[in-house]
C-alpha cells in the first residue's frame, strides 16, 4: 500500500486544469516577477483572512526575519519564543543579532505556555513569537494580555495553521496570523496552503508597518533606486502566485478533509492507553497540518520502526529541543532545561494526514498501530 505523509500528486490531479491555466497565463504575460497574479493573490488572501494588508515574500523564514526587521528591534534585544518549534522561528532572531529566549510549551496543545513566563522578561525583552503549532492557535488572548503588560510586540508564526480561527472570550473570531502586530506564514509545498516551490507572506492591519515591510522586501525602497532602509530581496514569484490563487479557493475544503481524517484517527486510536490523541483546544479550531500523537512509556521510536516495516511513514516534529541544538548553545546555559519540551521530543509522532487520504489507507495505519500495542 502506497501511503505518503503528504500526497501532493493526487491533490494536484484534481486541480490540474486550473493550475495549468494559471501557469499558462504567467507564461503568456511573461510577467515573471511581480506580475498581476501576485497582486490578485494578495487581494484574495486579504479577503480570506479578513486582514488589511498581505505582503507576499519569498518564503516563510524570510517572513519572520522581515517582521522583526520592520519592528525596528536592535541587536541585543530579547525575543521570547517556544523551544518546541521548527528552527526558523529562533534562527531569524539570532541572525539579526537579537537574543532568542526559549520557553516551554503546553503539554496538551504543544503551543507556547504562558505559565511562569514572567521569569523570562527583562528590560531587554521587546517581542514574543507564538507559534501556532501543528494546525491550531496558541492562546492568543493570553498572549496579547501578556504582551500588553510588558509592552511587547507580537509576531505570529502561522506557517502551520493557515485557515485556523481563534475565538476570543467575548465571541470575536479572528484568523490566526491576523491577531498580533504581524503574522507570518509559509507556502512550502507540504503546507496546508502550499505552492510548487518556495513562498511566504506577512499579514498586518497596521498601515505604517505594512509600508515598512513592503520596503524591506524590496531592497528597502519605496521608489525604484531610492533606498530608505537596508532591506532584502524577497519576492513571491508570479508563477507561484498563480498556483496559490487556485489553491486558496480549495483551502477550506482541504481543511475539512484533514479534519475528517483526524476524526477517524481519533475514533479508532483514542482507546489505546499508551498513546494520547491530539488535544483540540476550546478556543481554536484545528486545521491539522500534522496529526501528532504522544507515545508513552518510551515506546515512540519502537512504534515508528514498526510502522516503517509496514511501509507506513511517520515523522518526529521535533526530535531535539532548540536549546540542545549546537547553533543555539551561545544563548543558553549548560544546565538549561525545559521539562515539557524535553519530554515531547521523546514522545511525539506524527501520522500521515493530507487532503487525499482514503479510508482503506487509514484503516491500515490504525490496525498496524493497534497490532503494535497488542503484540
């Protein structure tokens, strides 16, 4: 049985004609950089998210870096981020001469924990970067309250949760990525909204910040050859914008298919005592970029090997905390330790989940997992 973590080919086959028309349009116009499709996708995405400004860029890592540049942070300033996330979140902080302050996460949702966070705040702390991990929002109402108390900027890393809604206690609903000062996302092919190469975007409701971001993405210029700030060259190709225009129309359908698969996993795996199915938070829907289990009693690696022998792929996101990575040793003491992050790195295992997954394949995955725990 040919099971994949992400089945982009089958997804493509269903939208092949729409994609071909978009690509042909790009070729016909020969507007390969900043062509009409980039502006059209930007406007479509603004409408979908309910945000004032979307600024496309070359990739999600650039988006995070540009966001911090636009906020005017200075070398030595401290930025709080979770330790349980992809390297890019903390990497860009260090690249700009800022100090990543890595903190623990909630053991159930895997998102940044606000518990005991006060101890990490100093007079150098200038921003916090919550990551909406695996497909559902961090507790943004609490993040905003914490940020307001300490006068911090909020930059959302929304690379894994495009399309997710956060519901505030007063009933207000906002899309993830539109809640803080700036939101950042990636259009890497395997993302829920992915192009066929690299791509990314920043989102903001602040006109002044939007202007700064646009300049930074374009060599620091507002008018050609007149450079107001030091920027970079980070653009979304017209070809990728054509593809994203098509896929954005299907995004909610894709999220629904992922939820259907996740519900099926939940139904059949929830009774296995030695694993824990993903927590659905009360304040956020889940778009299931990943379906991530916690495997107890030190059996995670053995289960992954067992599944591999059955030709079932699985992934560990992430096997090593950021503060144990060689690149981040200058930022932490030798005895630095975050208990939840350390434990999750030993327990998490993500199963195949995507928009084209069928019941026969899912039954095979489920039965294989059950066989591992009963034999």
